[in-house]
């Protein structure tokens, strides 16, 4: 019971991080089992796939939290709203699991090896991050141009300075 009380005392971001990483670990264990079955032979201790799963879960979480923060920041700027931290962690968890599940299924049906699974998964997240950054920068430029046009159009034509 003491562990649960200690967990409840943690702040929201720490709780969200722990929960998301704990939810991602089984997906990486399944992917290791599907794409590297040699890690689950009786001669290999379970600590090896477990440590791989922990490392992959942490790195996957960090990349998806970055992606989620960029997306939420872009949408907040676009809609003039403010997203709560708990909502950001919820979105991160859902996106992480959806992306990972989809990539596991695609790689499984394509009979991919583990290195291709990791390459496809992480390249996809990097591509999404770059895409959001590109769209966000294009939107910023357009908003800046529209603001400049609005400023030019609001100048009073009867105001002549010679």
C-alpha cells in the first residue's frame, strides 16, 4: 500500500511519464518476441529483453512527447486555446500506443526483422516531428504576411505626409 501512496504523491508529469512508459513496455516486449525470438530462448535470461524493452520504451516516449508537445502547441496557437498538462499526457499515451501498434502490425505482416521494425518506427516519428515543424513554420510565415497586409490596409488614405 505504501507504493501506491508514494505514487499518488508524485506530480502529474512524473505520474504520466511512468504510466505511459509502463504501458509501452509490453508492446516492445511483444515486438521483441515477434521480431527477435532468439531473445526468448531458454538460454537467454529474461532481463535482456526486459532491459531492451525499457530502453526502447523510454526513447519512444521521449520522441512521442516531443511530437505531442509540438502538435498541441501548434493547435493551441491556431485556435487561441490552452491545453492542460493532463490532456497532453493522455494524447501522448494514445498516440504512442496507436503508432507503435500500427507499426508492429505492418512489420509483422511484411515479415520484417527487428532492425527494420526499429528503423521504420523511429523514422516515422522523426518524419512526423519534421512535418509538424514544417507546417508550423509555414503557418507562422502566412500569419505574419497576413498581419503585415492588415497593417498596410488599415492606413488611412487621407493621411498624406509630404
